[in-house]
């Protein structure tokens, strides 16, 4: 067989996978453009200090949104992937869990506000931003997750692009029509997210009759709570830097940092599409990344794409610092100083997804908690030891390198431990998945 025939055969075998990834990537590309328009509008429509407060409040809302539903989106996703006929039953369970979790979310939100935002941000504005993230955008994400589980990747991509488009339109309307205050933008933001959520639920959620089946929920409760814990810890360690910078540096410094991290976030969009695909593949094929050359090859690819994305943005802003507006120009000289941050940040997220795909939700939560503690300690030391802005931004590369080393070491150790048979236990007690699971 010729080399050409071999590669043609491999492409035909993986045509479905390539098509699905292209659908997800097209959604990421569309979202990238709209997210950039949204970011530029908001970052320049608000003052730098107000943008820092908004970005930190939004990050807090993202963390709190992982409490909503107590992680029941995980069994809902697994059901959509493996047993779609039960979507109606698990949707009813998710809605019940969502309602039960709202008092906990409200209590946690009040705690975050009193510790980090009181005196700097109006309570109503904070509540609007948190509500937009917890109820509205998280519900839209659930619709996307279920459609991805069903293999409807194009539909999921369209939902994300449409939602991002509505938010971008709201940001443009805010810049053109509103008074430029944070409280007004919070209302625009809530309205845009609510409209996106309603459209996604009404038009794209699978039509299934809701069925209340408590015995199914009780059987999945442990996994759901473990996933919720892991998600909360993951997003807390991911967004902790914004809270710490706000606490140690104030709103103005938080604004500069939020602009920088938002540019870094844009590099993660194609990586998250890849994560979605590899999670589904790992659910069906445990040995997909068994070989170390495959593991390091994937990690090298993720790092290269991440660094290339930020390098491109950094070079553009170096020559055209006002290309994204006057406020973003303040952070333009700092972009290339954090060149390695997106690589290590995206790799930590990818390794967390590997553990989720193999059902190791408790291990994932513990590892993310340790990573979060390391991150908090290193960031506090960095901010206290190097108060100069340039010094601590350069130091972020070292901080995220340390986080990646800790995450990779622990994650791959747990993945290999799961594959190793437990000889002193019967097969049904082994941590490895059994046939038919």
C-alpha cells in the first residue's frame, strides 16, 4: 500500500471525527470574532477600573454557576451521549437540582460580595452579573452540552455563536446608547444573556417529555456532587487570580490584568473544541492516550496553538497598540510578556478534562484543589514580592509553569493508576470501567 493510499484510508475512517471537529471549530471561529467585538466594546465602553470590577464579578459568577444544579449536568451529558431516550428523565432531575441549589448560590454570592466587592461595586450590579452567569449563560451551556452529547455539534456551535452575537450586539448598543456606567452595563449584560438562554432552550433543546424518576437521580448523586466539586474547584483556581489582583492591586490594576487575561482567554476557544472531542472519544476508548508519545504530542500541539495565538495578538498590538481601543492599549505592551501563560493554562484545563472523561471526578477535584492552593500561594508571593507591574506579569509565566507541572504529574499518575488492575479486589470493584458501562 502506498503512503498516499494509507492516508486516504485513514481520512475516510476518521471522516466523522474530522467533520464533527470542523463543526465545533467553526463555532469557535465565529465565537472568537464575536467575542473580540464584545470585548473591545465593553473594555472601551467602561473605565479600566469598572472593567476590572465587571470582569472579576463575571468570573465570580462563572464559579458560582458550577454550584447551580449540584453537578447534575454531568449525568445529563452522559445520558445524551449513551442513552438519549432518558434525556427527559434526567432533564427533570437537573431542573430539580437547579432549584434546590439556588439558595446555596445566593449565600455564596453574598459572601463573595462582602469579601471582595463591597464599597467598589453596587450590590444590584453585582447581582445582575452573577444572575446572568448562573442562570442564563449556564443554562445556554447546558443546551450546548446536551446537543454535543447527541452528536449535534453544528447545532451546539450555532447556539454558542448566536449567544456570543447577542452579547456583542448588547455591548455595541451599550457603547452607542448608554451612559457608560457599570450599573447600566450590568442590566444590558443580564438582558442579553437572558435572551440568548431563552432562544437556545426554546429552539434547540431536544423535545422530550419530562419524567420524574428519583431512583435514577439517587444512583448518580455521588458522581454529580463530585463533578460539581471538581468544577467549582477548577473554576475557582482558574479565576482566583482576578480576585487576588483586585484585593491586592485595586480596581485599576484588576482592570489591566482583566484585559490581559481576556486576550489570553481568546486563545483557549479552539482548544476547548478539541477538549470536547477527546472527552467523547475517551468515554468510548480508554486506551486512546495510553502511549506517552501520544500524550506529549497532544500537549505539545495544545501549547503551540496557544502560544501562537497570543503571539499573533501581541505582535499586532505591538505595532498597532490602539487597534483594540484606547483602554486595551494600556495593556498592549504587556501581552508578549505573558507569552507562555496560555500554553500552561490551557494544558491544565485539558488535563482536567481527561480525568472527567475517565470518570475520575473525585481525583479531578482533589488535583484541582491542590493546583488552586499552589496558585494562590504563588500569586500572593508574586504580588507582594514584585509590586512593579512588569515584574509580576513576567513572573506569571513561572507561576503557570509550576501549576502545569503539578497538574500533569498528578493527572497522568491517576490515569495510569486507573488502567492498572487491582489484583486483590474482585473485578466489579476495580476502578477500571467494566464491559457495558
